[in-house]
C-alpha cells in the first residue's frame, strides 16, 4: 500500500482583502491579515469608528411605563 504524502506546512491561503478586494495572504506572516496592507486595515478601522459599519441587531422598543421610571 503506497504511503500518502503529507506536507510539513499547509499551502498558503490567498483570500480577498475585505477593504479593496485584492489578494491577501492569510497566514501568520501577514501582519495585517485578513487585510492586504496596513492602509486597508486602517480604512476598515475608520469605517468602524465613524459608525459606517455596524453590527446588525433587532430593533428595540422602549416601553413608555419603563421610560418614565
């Protein structure tokens, strides 16, 4: 029975950068992963800080009886 070859390290994964859509190496050697560069990481952080990006949540209602307390 032939033995299967198992690579010592996994093949590098290339993923799309969430900011610009360019190729980004998804590996510990990429300091900005999942982004392709520090610039794209900073742009994404800026979108979160100016509330362009938000985490979806169901709308909340305020009960008038509770609001007056």
